[in-house]
C-alpha cells in the first residue's frame, strides 16, 4: 500500500513561482514512475508531468518550459517547481503513483 502527501500549495501572483512536494510512503520504490496531475474548477483532471525511475521527464504542452518535476529518492519525495505561473494554472494539484492519489494541494494564481 502506498500513501502520498502533497504540500506547498498556496496563493501566488501571476508570474510568480511555487514548489509542490509529494512525500511517498509504503510500498513504493525508487524505480516507480511518479506523476503530477491537476484539476481546475469545473474541469476534468489533467496529467501534467511524469518522472520515471531513471529520472527521465515528460511534460504536458500546457506546462512545458515553465514547470519542472524532480525527485529525491533518499527522501521519497517528488517535487514540482512551477515558474511563470498564470491564472489558468489555478487548480488542485495531485501526486499519483502505483494507482494511488494524494489528497491534493490547492494552488491559486491571482493578483
């Protein structure tokens, strides 16, 4: 069984930055792929980033060049660095691995 706990959400102005963290515990391994998704108000949940066990990364077009996913296997933690944030990035951000979702972290981009 896997548990995922996100943190780091909050209110940020357009153009600002924020870093989300996702701490994993339980039956999860350094070679597992980890994902970030987000769900904006009134919209479906969308995939935005992946980091594989070998450290390779893939991004959705909507965030590529602005967001960076990384991992620290020693800390069982995955990060999502978000730069140049836009109001349309406002959403609940979720960590996902091994069919398990975290509880989500709210990110609000507003002036």
